């Protein structure tokens, strides 16, 4: 035991603050506090002041330690940003592959250090642009990818052997990843050289983001196929990005985001172990993705607690030996749901505060939202300001000079402890339900999130929570921002293009490849090799996803509110 | 059918967009306001929504879209209602909808569009004022 503060110091501090409390409360008759109750964005109550008493139980070595050392509260790498800054990775995707490729080139030229791809809704749901279900959606909220040709055009001229690529894709993740590998190999790049991330986190889709295709169990099987294939064939690839971001956007509290995300992580590890993989072979490639909302200290504490909790889970629960298996490496995106359509330029400020919390929290990579993201896909100008926000944080304000600079703050340490404690309570509840798959089947996380979202909305409507420009400091005149429009003509052109590719390819070869994919699905063999072959044979995204739908069935939204 | 029955409202998510936080909050607010609420669940085509709305005999359809496909999807719902002679069912919409699209959507027969910042009370009040239960 090495308690951070010794008994004598705690006693003395206790006396000082007891006295202080009495003094302060005497003044309340004349000068009451502004609010009856102070709380975070997640409605977690915050004390008047934090003192050594609030971290009296903290054991410095056990709970805090040094960066790069267990339990990694202060950061996963020993040098953190003094060695290398986080990856500035702007999420981008709009219109056609060609349009998005141009945006990628612009961002890389502006100093971005990683790529991140946003797909349109049909791609995210595993439909080609000409599906009747895809009408009106082509290129609207991301890039449309139907075939290998689209994937090739998307990354044309970009140094994908040197720069890492993140792809936000879930049900069709094996297919999109297969197309990416096929594209790279056609360019002469070895798959072992490829670095990047596929989101590939289906559990949070059922919980929050709601792009789903097959039911939970077969979805988990497909994910495990990618984990296994990545471990053996694409060792630099993060095959899952276990995501709290969408859970938070759907309205959860910070603690729920933390708990549900780590519980999802536990379910993925369990599935890979059941497949017979060794924990230390795949765990180092698991990555995470969190939201950074507006409550600076709550977020910061969440990131610190997440690292410590995952290290403990991996060591205690899964007996991981490789130090890298214990690392919780994470990407962060500032909170889209915190932005306002009213007075949109204020969003630049919100994003800066959220980005600072992510950096203080030790993120490995970061997307900063654009001021217009609440209204449309960002314009180039708005995306550039968002990237510049990161560069200012990194290189002007000194935030990256010292590691975990807010560690040791009584408040930050106390909140970190509290978030861990409350999140573990939820995780144990999920364990008691039989794990995350059963919890989802019982609609437990879905219902908890819906309740929290409704509570928050009511607080805003009752003005218990301030949203500047929405329920306070409202102005009549509006400052118009220029919005990006996606050409309606694009859909027709993309349908023509995909139809042409379907007609011009070697049809027999494409058909054979799809049959082999179906056999792999049915017989329980890894789907990745036949997917890569099918991608090279120009089978379309939907053709491959239809195989999954046929073999595994489709999942329908239970429609809970 | 009994007179003065409660207002029946369908909250629906057309298209592939999965952002259902708003739709579900609105559904709860309608329920708390005393309306009978049917929630379509996600990923419905305009045809499927109209079919369900007629079967459920609703007075109002509230559409939600946050992924930019409202320009096709919202008017398509109105069109299918016309085709099925169910124009007495009113349609409103909400979500991430740029100002310049709102005029066009209203011209296409969407009665009202609610954008971020609308309060639940505003929306409920609009419905009470503008929609009457069918007799």
C-alpha cells in the first residue's frame, strides 16, 4: 500500500476544509450560490470543492503510477505527445469517390496526419446505389462505394503504405476491408504493410448507431473472422474500434458510455478466445473510440478511467501478459450532439474545448467537428478551421508540453475514481445478465440510453441546462453559413457506373467468388479470403452483403422509445 | 368509432438513417402529451410507412431524417398517401434540414418542419393546434 496522502496530512487538510466550509456557509444568507445543485452534462453532481479527503483511499502506485506503466492512468506511452503528437484524423466523405479523394488530398496538404472515411448510408447498410432502399441517399452523408473501382478512385494518389486509414464501417466491414486490401494489393502494396482501422463494432450498432444487417450472434462471428484474419495476415491493422462515441451521441451519460463500451470490448475478447485465439495475439490490435462532450472535467476523467479500467480488465479478467494487450488506445471525436444550428460559429469554440479535453485525456487520434456539421457535410473551409483548431492546441497553447498535466488535481482524480466505480457497477450488472449480447437482447442498454436522452432533453427544455443560442442568449437574426450541397445528379451517374461495371466484368468469375463466400459463411470458414477474391472479381458491396443476409438472416429494429 | 378519441400519431424513420435519438424523444413527448403513439422503428421505405399509417389509422405522421435524404423521402411519403387516397393523414417532419429545403418540402405537402432547437412543448403545441382526431 502506498496511499497518496498520509494520515497526518489528511487530518490537517480535513480540519482546514471543515473550518472553510463553516465560514463559506455563513455567507450564503447574503450571497447564495448561483444554483441549488451543480452537475455535469451527464447530470453527475459536482462538489463545491475537492480536497485530499476525496482521494483519501487512492493508492498512488496502484491507481495512478507513471505514463506507459500499469494501470496506464496517465497515458499508454511513456513519452506521450512529447514523443509524437496524436494523429490528426478528420472524418471525411461526400458524394462520389472522386469528390472524397479531392477532400482527402486537401486535408493531407493542410497537415492532416491520418485518413478517415465517411461512407454514405447505402454503403453503411450494405446496399448498392441502385437498390430501391437506397433512393435519395447516394453520397449524402458520406462517399458511395459499390465496387473495387470506387475504392481505387477513393485512395488514388494517397500514400496508403505510409499513412494509416480509418474506415467507419460496421455491418459491411469485412467487405469494405476486403475491397481496401484488394485495392492495395492491386497497387503492389503488401497487406502486411497496411495500417489502419475498421470500426467493425456491431454491438454498439444494436445499442446506439443502428446500422445493422444480420442479428447479433452472426454479426459477432463475422467480426471474429476479421480479428482472426487481421492477427494472421494484416498485423498492423486495428480490426475493431470499440466505440462509445455513438452511445453518447444517442444520449447516454459519460459513465454509461464508458461502461457499455468496455462491456462491448469484453464481449469481443470473449468471442475471440472462444475461437481459440491467444489473448496476447489479438488484444494489442483492439482500439477504442470515445466521444468528447462539453463538460471538460467529466470527459477528462472518463478518458483516464477508461485506460485504467481496460488495463485492469485485461490483466485480471483475461490474464493478458503482453503489455500492449493492456493498452487502451483510443480515437476521439468531439461531440456532434453538442453543436447547435443556432449561431453556428459558436460551434468552433465548443469543439475547441472538447478537443482540449481529449488531448488532456491522452487521446491517440482526434477528429474535430466542423462548425457546419450540425447542418450538413462540412465545406472545405469549415473542415480546415476544425483541423487548425487541433494544430493550435498542439503547437500554440502548450497543452502538449507535459504528460497528463491535470493528473493529481483533487477533482480530476476523484472524478476518475468515481467514473471507474460507477462504470464497473454497470459492467457487473451486464455480467449478471449473461454478458453484453444478452443485455442487448433484453434491450437493457438501449432503454438506459433512451431514458438518459429524454432526461437531458427535458433539462434543456426546462432551462436547467444551458445551451447558448438555443435556450439562453437567443438572438433573432441568424448568421448564415455556406452549406455544402450534394448534386442530385450524382445518384444517376453512380448507378450508371455500377451497372457498367457489373456488365463488363467476368460474370462467371464474380458468380463463383460469391458462391465460395456463401460456402465459407455456411461452413464456418473465415470469410475474408473469399471476400478479397470477390472484390478483385468486381463483385459489388451489396452482392456480398446479400450473401450474409441470405445465410444469417436480417435484424429488424425493435422500435423501442 | 367512438367520438373524441385520442389523437393517433405515427413517428417514423424513413430511409437508411439510423439517428433515432430525436424520433424516440418525440415519440415519448407525444405519449406524455396523451397522444396514442405508433413508432415505426428504423429503416422504413416511404411505402412501408404509408402502409403502416393507414393500417394503424393515424391522424398524423411525423418523419425524422438526419442524413440528408429528406428531399426525396419526405415528399415520397406524401405522394404515396395521395396514391392510397389517404391525404387526410397529415405529415410533418424534423431533423437536420437546411433552411432552403424547408420551403420546397412545404410546397410538396409537408405541413411543418421542426429543426434543432425546437422544444418538445413547441412541437406538441403545434400538433394540438393543427391536427384533429378523425371522427
